[in-house]
C-alpha cells in the first residue's frame, strides 16, 4: 500500500485564484488540494496537523496586502512561510447561460477583487448592487445557485460552476499580480539561494517618538532592504500596532540574522515567519560592508582586540 499524497489547503472553494496559484507551484504537484472557506481556516488546518501546508494570498500589486493573512500570521500558534508564488490575475464576469448585461442587477465577489474592477463595474453596470463573497469562486458558486446575477472571478471558475464568460479581462489595471505564500509548521527554513526573502513581525515595546525609526535604523545600518512594511493593530487598544515586514535576504546571512537579533533586543517581541526563495529569482544588491565575509572579518577583529592581539 503506497504512501498517501500530502494534503495542501488553499482558500476555496474550487476555482479560486488561490487554487490556480497552487496548481502552478512545482512543490505542490501531486498533492491533494483541500479547499477552505477562509484564510483563517486554511492556516488553522496547518496548525491542527490536518494538512502539510496552506497556500494563501498575501498581497496584490493594485490593492496591497491582504489584512486577514497578515493578522492570522501575526497571531496564534507560530507558522512559517516556505515558498512564494506570483500569479498574474485576470478577472472575468461570469453569469448563467443566456444572461445579458441588462439582466445583471447584483454582482458578487471578494472585496479585494471588487476593488480591482470597480471602474469597469461603474461603467458597464452602474446600477448593479455589490454583494461580498468569501472568495471569487464562492461568488461563482452563488451565481450558479441563483443567489446573484453575476460574479467577478477567475475564468477557471466558469468551468467548475458551468457558467458563461460575459466579459473577460475586466480589471481596471491590466497585468495585476497577486503574491501567494505557502505556509507550513515551524521548522528550519529552506537553504539560502542568494535570491531570498524573509518575513517577520515586530511588536513595539512602548509607544514613543522614533519607535519605528529605531526599528528601521537597525535594518538600515546592516544593509537590510525592506520590500514591504505594514502597520497592523494588535487588538489590545487604540494606538497599539505591530509591523509586518518583508526584507531581502535569508536568516542564514549575517546581515539579516544580526538585524533580527537587534530587533529582538529593542522590541517587545519579534515573530519570525520564514526565509524562502523569491518567486522571480531576483537577487538583492549587497552593499559594501554587509556581506557575510565583512561581518566575519569585523567579528574576528573584535576578538583579536579582546585577546590583546590587534590585527
């Protein structure tokens, strides 16, 4: 009897962009795909050990970060990002057979998607009412069930729910890209490739002038470049925030490791969410004085001073 395939969760139901992204990930070929009703449900399935990993959306080139994903990763039992994938998003307006634009009075999709086609909807369907769905594919399911007239979803969903594509490529900004992350239980990060990203959350110890500047300074002086920073409320009161960040580099590199150690000293907490290969394979420019060899040479020099044998 063979070993059953690994199970990977994703934001479902079937036909979402999350499923399309999971299908494109080489590490997920041959796995059993498990649709979940929300990002929280997908990540909790990892925490409960029901799946080996979950693929969830993290940010979009038009609408920015997905707040639910940021908050779920910043709280609860620790999880770790092991890979990312970028997917060019193409939206279609899906309807039941025979439906025309004149018949559409309600449109459903996930709010993040609605924001990316808002101008098109205002122009083509100015009187249509928007109904929020839990995912783009759930909107397609609602149309198939007669709960809405049209859905903004991936063309993949038309096949799954036997709907017609009334209009294609309706995004206000063509070529929009969504970044997804594959999240698993805590463990050693994948080996450094030279084209890596690290994700972490910093919790400020106390609110005071320059608190964020202190965090950024620790990163800057070590040559660590941020590619994303988001402030999110901690939920413990107004004005209390944490900062979710992506940085170039891998925790196995001295500049990143030392920067994280410095943040650990000055912050109330630092939640490390993983180092993993970038989807586009782009390697950062390492500034003079911030390569691993530079840190090793400086440490050796300090050790020689302590021994009374300056080199």
